[in-house]
C-alpha cells in the first residue's frame, strides 16, 4: 500500500477520478455555483456570496440560512474577509504546482481568518470552520487550492490548524509536480489523459483524497 503522504501515481489518480465521477451530485453543485457566478466567484458581489453559501451547504457544511428579519451574517462577514484578503491571494491563473513558499505561508493566515469568521446568525454564533474554509478557498482559486474535510486533514496532518493547511498545500504541490513530471504534460493535457478534461489537478487530487481517506472510513 502507498503511504498516505506519498500520494497517487498516474494510474492511481486515473482510477480515483474515474470512480469519483460517479458522485454526480458533487459536480452538479459546482456547475450550479458557476451558473450563478460565471467562471469566477467574486465575494464582493452579494449574489455570489449567496451562491457560495448554497454551494457550501450542498457539500455538507450545514451553515444556517438567515430567517426573516435576521442579519445576513455570512454575507456581511465574507465580504469583509474578502476585503482583507483579496489582494493577498494567489492570482486567478495560479496553479497548485506553481505555488511558492511565500504564497503558502500567507495562505495559512488567510485560512485561519476565514475559518474563524462568524458565519451564521443565532444566539450561539457559529464560525465557518476548517472544512468550509478550505472549500471556499478552493472555490475562489480552484486550480491552486486543495480543499479537505476532517478525515483527510486528520489522516494526512493530524490536525486542521493553519500549519496543517500549509502542510496540505505543500504536500499537494509535491504530488502535482511529480504527476506532471510523470505525465510529461501540462495540467490541461493531464486532465484529458485522465479522462476529466477541464478539471483542475488540485480538484483531482482532492478526489483521490476523498476516496482514500473519507469514503474509506
């Protein structure tokens, strides 16, 4: 068995993304998000923030929607978070394999702020949390930032701290670079070779992690 941190070779990734393709609801929720936002999600726009919240809940994040008369906590707080961090995120064309160490260091801080962000109304305010934070970051930079869930984070890193998120991105970068070298191709060509044209390598690696660590538990 391949050690968890070693990650997939091309054949293991091909099998994983083929199997994950049968989880049609995941792809449909992503398609609905893009239909609502266009090709790029922009949290400066209220409609995009609402679409993000719907998408996060489709992925099981269970963030309560505001009732009549309640404040839109997720909308207000995510707009403020975006104001603080939009200029410090990697560019929209950034890829996981090309992330630099300095970018990953900043992303740990960005993740910490987003994870702690108040995200739902009520007498007991709820923060966004580690899983939803990485999923939202992935939605904003799908080619560069791998999401996780509790099972993936715990299996690979033993925690969901900012340092663990940095470690997740560094590990994903190592996997991505090795796969691209093995394939002798760029990311777009690799996605075609794996039968998932247009799918970012960062998401295909998450597909692999989901099957290896989440679905397997």
